[in-house]
């Protein structure tokens, strides 16, 4: 038990902690895993104001005192915020299909078009459930078995409470406005950056751009994977994480 380390997993937008699937078991062979639901998602109650500060406060209250934090997509933005303001709680950090700045601009082309994000917000108001399912479909497009994968993920998504609309809109606001580039430039803990080669939501070249901000980071690209390499390429992704965690979290 002396070599068992604490690992905290933070999921992405509109999802819940049950979406990690077999990946948790593959990590859990060597580490003590804590899977957390964002406020207003899964089993977690909502907070008054869904922002990075309130989310971090809730998650830190449920997390081990010191751990390696793994953030997927929106969860990566949360983890970077925690690393900035609560560095004593972060032994090492892994960002999975996350982006230092989700929205592209002239200085940061490695992001999502703002109009796409605004379309998500509009669709949410018109059809909450439909917008979440369309987002889930986007995450599976890269898979050669996308129909079967989407069926599995919809079943897993429906195993817990649907996310609250206020949490979904708050998450989109974070993705639109959060800018963690300075966080990456000033990080003191070990960092792993992991991306899917065929991700349609976070372009793979964001990894190269983020490594330029944090040259000491370990960068890996999972070939043939989309936005959910931990699910579609669970063994390969877990192997990458386990090597990183063994070196930096035990």
C-alpha cells in the first residue's frame, strides 16, 4: 500500500464521472482513484454560481489532501484553476483533451470557433437533451465503430441524473472565457498533456502550442483517437497515464 497514490478524475462538459468507464479500473490497479461529479452533473448538487472558483471549492472539499489531478476537456480548465490557486493540493497534473484557451482567436488559432460554442448555447435553450446528445455524437465521430460507441455512451450517460441547464450554460461560459495560458507558463508541478489525433473539438495542435507554454510538460498524441481517448483507446491511454503517475505521483 505504500506505493499507492491518490488520483482525482474530473470529467468534461455535460458528462458525469461514470463516463470514465473501464479506464478507471485500468488506473485503479496501481492508484487510489477518486472520480468527482462537477456541480449540477450526475449525483452532485448544483452551486449558486457555476464558475471555476465555486467548482474548485466543491471538488477540493471532496478530494484527498494532495493528489495527481486528471482533467478531461472542461475538467482540464478546472484542474488548471486548482493548480493555480491551490498548488499545495496538486502533486502532478494531467490534461486530457483540454485546451489552455478553448476559443480560437488571432493569437491562439488552436481552439474552437466561437460561433460553434454560441450554437451550443442556443441549442441548449431550445432543446437541452438534444444538444447534449449532439455533443456526445461529435465526440465519437473519429471512431470506426461510432454508432456502437455512441449507443454505449448514451446508455452510460443516462445511468445518472441529467445535467442541469444552468450548469451546462455555466460550463459553456467557462469554455468561452477561461484563459489558462499564464497558468501553464508558471506551473511548478509535473504536467502531462494528452490529445486524440482526430479530435474534432480540441485540435491536436493545441498540444504543441501548450507545450511551448510549458516546455517541461510530457506531450502524447493517441493515434486514431478523438475526444475520448480514455474510452476508445483505454489500455493505451491508461498505460501513458500510469507511466506518468508512477514517475510523478508515487
